[in-house]
């Protein structure tokens, strides 16, 4: 198992399924673009604020993990807070709660222009492209835009920003499709009224979680999960077994036929060492139950049976 394979395995099977809470701890730069037009109404604007708060609660807010910014737009665009402003969910949710409803026109295209040109800059707190941190925008609208949305939506998508379009009520499907990234069935959500906003929130949380799945792992974070001390033994001992087998195969292929001693040596190499892992009981975010669940889900990474030889 080379380094790339190991990192992939840990990300895909260990980190997300074995540690708590999982991929929501991955880094992401997320910007909300919220409709504050007159057609929305103050009561529904409060529902949208609750919707935003729910998404924030699903993320691990910190400078090294999830950074969140928010724009409200009407006839003009107003930055409620940037990616740089808050490093805790508590302060961020307080800012959302104190947002004032603008209640005028619906310049969605202007809001997308502002988002593209300013919100994802390093000046406003976005991490550089070289950091490979996912950039995500959630655009919420409840009606027809009073300007063109296609130009700036296209520029945002081309630049690597993943665009989610959320439409409610009289939102125009064609505009939502222009805003949403491909595939639209994954990035476009529509509800006839605000009663189903909870369902949309759940689906969005899952999508953002997938976007923020770690590409690499900080070794300190990995070792903070105590059960990794058990799991890594399987990974590396199986790797050593494969290397030893390959070494013997190549050394005997060009030599004389094996003697009985050589055959015994081969059997000894193939026979796995007895190892009985004991899960440590110190306080940890990982639990024994999740460890057993991972082993059942991925039996190829469990201890090889002593009476079964590898192929």
C-alpha cells in the first residue's frame, strides 16, 4: 500500500466512518447569498435566517475548518459578514439573528457579481486556491431576478466555486438552473413554500459535507483518535506481509528449485503474526462500537485468520 492509497483509505473508510463527527470537520469556504427582496416578506425572512443557522450548526466553524460569509441582496447588495469575521458558530449565529430585512428589489445578478469579485478573495478571508479548500456558495431566491444571472453564475462556476441554488415559491426554474452547478439534480433545490425548508436543509448539509471531505489528514488530528493505534497495525502489517511475499517470489523465480527449507520459510512468511487488539479506554472521540462497525463493513482490512492463507 503506497502513501496515496493509505491516505485514500483513511479518508474514505477510517476518518469519515470511524471518528466523530466526520467529514463536517473538513475545510470549506462557504458563502450564503440571501434574497432580501420585498416579495419574500419579513416572516419568511425569519425562516430563511433559521435555515442559515441550521447549516451553520452542521459545520465545524473555525479558521482551519469551515469559514462562512453571508450576503443579503435586494436592490443593492450588503455584506452581513465575511469569511474572515467570525471564528465561532456562536458569534456567527448571533450575527444572523441580528440581520435586518432589506425588503426592496431583487438584483440577483448583482449579488452574484459581488460574490464572485469580492466574497472569495483573500482580503475577505478566503483561503488561496493553492490550499485546495472547496469554495461553495448557497444562493437563495424566491422570485424572478430583475437582472441577468447567467453571466456571473457562469464565471463563478468556471472559477471553481460550487454553486447551490435554492428556490422557493415563485422562483424561476430557468434562473435556478443557470445558477446551479452541474449536475443540477444535485445542486438545485426547489420548494413550493417554506414548510419544506427543513428537508432542503438536510440535503444541503449532506452535499456540503461531501464537498468538505478532507483531501489530506493532519497527523496530529489523526492520532487524536485513539483507535487508530489499533487500526494502523492491520494496515502496515498486511503491507509488510505483501512486501515479504513479493521479495521471496522475485528471489526464487530466477534461482534453483526450492528446497524443503525454502518452502518452510515461505510458509512462515505467509503466516500472519497473532495479534489481539485491545481498544484503549482513554477519553476519545472514537468509540469501540464504531470500530467494530468499520471492521464489519470492510472485512478485507481485518486480521487475517490464522488458518487461512492469502491467495
